[in-house]
């Protein structure tokens, strides 16, 4: 009986570790997607600021 209890506990621990590993992989994927979005947003803002600077420069002429 004790062997079965230990076996059950080990199975539960293995299942918990598998869930943690899946969650970690999903979080890493989410973070990469967020980083990609941030880089695209940063490039967009940089381009927009460049256009604004150009408009201001032309307005002063």
C-alpha cells in the first residue's frame, strides 16, 4: 500500500512539473511576442517623430 501511495505522489509531482514547464514555455512565448510588439511600436513612434521633425523644419522655412 505504501508503494502505491509513493507511486501516486511521484505521478502527481511529475504532472505538476509538466504543468509548470508548459506554463514557463507559454510565458516565454508571450514575452517574445510582447517584445516583438514593443519593437514594432518603437519603430513606428521613431518614424512618426522623424516625420514631425521634418514638418517642423519645413514650417520654419
